C-alpha cells in the first residue's frame, strides 16, 4: 500500500468515525435522525451524465428539517473543521437539500443548514471536541450563478 493510499484510508476512517460521533451527539441533543449518507441526483453535467450529491446527515430538530454537514479533523491547529464548508460545498449541499425536499413534497416546510465540527486527536486519552453550529448558512447568502449568453462573431 502506498503512502497516498494509507493517507486516504485514514482520512475515510476518520470521516466515518466523525459521522458516527455526530449522529450520536445529535440524538443526545434531541434531534431525530432521518438519514445518513443520503445520495441524491441533482442534475446532469454537460456530457449528460447524472450528478449526485451526498447529504451527510438529515435530521429533525423539533419541527425543523436539518441538513447537517459533518467535518472531522485530527487537529484544528491549521484551521477549524468547519472552515472546509466553503461556498462551493454550501451550494452543493443546498442543491441536494432542494432536490430532497422536492422529492418528498416538503418544499414549504421549515429547514436549515447545520454543521457538526469534530476534532478527533490521536493523542492518548484525548476527548473528542464536538461543536454543533446551527444555522451555519442560509441559501440567500449563495447567489445563483448567472450564465451569460454571449454570441461571438
């Protein structure tokens, strides 16, 4: 196994462990989990291939449907885990959440976007640091892309 493969395997293991911690944390916080690692088609690319996106966790916080992105890191020395929920990632999640709500016919129900930030250190006796960031962003903060029809002569 190459160094790159070991790094990828470690990262995937860390991510799966973080999602398990996040699901347990949300349930302890009163959320009702609906789905984990939910894949949903969100459109087609220029080659007409189906594009799918994954929603890490979908849960209800009382009557509000929450689309939860889980970010896990071994350390927050360089940056916090939630720093990786950039504009591109937020757009992707919002697009998947929209498709999910349309699929279930619940477009008008209350919903929001949360992030669970987890730091799982390799240090012996380290306690996982878990933070729930409710309402981390709103769709209105993500202006839609405007494609210009330009004609070149």
